[in-house]
């Protein structure tokens, strides 16, 4: 009977140790999940800022393109009128 009690005691100790490890791993996984979520949120904010910057750049390029086309048309009309005169 004493041998059985020793084995049960050893088994209980092993289970307690494993439970401690599982709790430690669970905490680490929770910390890792929080860290990943935080980093993903930061990445999302950076991507939003980049997207806003790209939209502003696109608007500026559209404006520059309109000015360039307007100047080219004006130049062509001026050259054409000077040639016809």
C-alpha cells in the first residue's frame, strides 16, 4: 500500500508541475497575443497614414498634370497662331 501511495504522490507532484507549466505557457501565449495585436494595430495606423499620404500625392499629381496639359495646349495654340500669321 505504501508503494501505491508513493506512486500517487509522485503522480500528483508531476501533475502539479505540469499544471504550473501550462499556466506559464498560457500567460506567455496571452502576452504574445497582446503584443501581436498591439503591433497589428500600429501597422494598421501606419498603413492608414500612408494611404492618406498617397491620396494627397495623387491629388497633387492630378493638379500638376492639369497644369502641364493646360500649358502644352496654350503653347501649341500660340505656335499654331504664330505660324499662321
